[in-house]
């Protein structure tokens, strides 16, 4: 039925489709790109939400494992203290030895962690880039903007000369 309707006006249809205007082509291309981008964003949302659910379940299972491991550790240390009591030490001395050992290990772990934190480098390049952000965002007339923009090469930030950048 659609075929018969189009065959009644072949000349008018041929004339319109033979030379589409540039504006119509651009509009069609923009609509297609917009549809494609929306579809890609929707696909990404779906995949990310599915991955986020799996990650959430995984984190919950790791949390359960950590809590059970902590309880097992408590019983391990009670067992060690009771073993020391079985060897002939008074019970309070056995528990004191286990407690002192735990405090020693915790202190060493805290000291090592503190030293590692002090060795962490600040993100100085990022901080410099963020300080320059208000200048970069400032609008100027096209053709009048001259600014030394930083470039990254071999992991180092370098500034271009102001004459090499003109918009």
C-alpha cells in the first residue's frame, strides 16, 4: 500500500530527494549523531549499573569475610593465652603477654604507616593546573587570546610561549 502511494507521485519525490540541501544533510547528520550519543550513554549507564551491583555484592562479601576473620583472630589470641597458661604461667601473665605482643605489632604497623604517609608526594602539577583554571576559563575575544598553556611531555609539565597559542 505504501508502494502504490509513492508511485503516484514519482516526479515530485525524485525532485525533493535528488538535491537535499546542505542544511538538511547537516541536520540529519546531527540528529543521527545525537541519537547515537544518547544510545551510547544509555548503554554505558546500563553496564555501569550492572557492574556497580556486582561490586556492591563483592564489597559486602569481603566485609563479612573481614568481620569473621577478626572474630577468628580474637579466638586465636585467646587460644595462645590459654596455651601459655597450660605451659604453667599464671592466666593473667599469659593474657598480659598476648596483649603486650598485640600492642607491639599495632605500634610497629602504625609507625610504618606513618612513615609511608610522609613519603607520599603532593599532586603539585594538578594543584598548579587548578590554580590556573580561572585564567583559562576567562573569556576573551576570538583572535585576541594569548596565553601560555601548559603541555605534558614525558611526565613533565612545560609551558608554551605566549606567542605559540592564539585562538
